[in-house]
């Protein structure tokens, strides 16, 4: 991931789109929770699911969210809304 993203934003050639849209948000960015110790209930998890994009595509991203309204597994879907034409 460090090679893809670089140590500074955009340095590795790709952009973490969620972090681009939410640079300071931490807890809401979790996409995985252990099945032990009430991790889901306490929102103690890891962000292991990403949308990586070129800087030009990342610039068209308008909204990013982690769907937590319903629990399907130990992962939650990460979705990004882009504003570009095909």
C-alpha cells in the first residue's frame, strides 16, 4: 500500500479516495471488525477496504461512505460516488 499510495498523498501515483474526501475522519472509516470483544458494538475496527484511483479520477469523487446500517459479515461495504461522464 505504501508503494501504491506513497508516504505523502499522491506520491505513489494513486489516491486513497475515502481519505481524500475525509482527511480527518477515523472511526467512521472502519470497514472490518473482529468477531471478538464486542468490536462491532464498540466500533473498534480496521479500515482494510479501499478505493484507489488515479489523481484525475479521485478529483471527480463526490461522496464516500461505509454502509453500517445493516451487518452482513465482519466487513462493511465502502462506496464512492464519482461525478464523471462515460
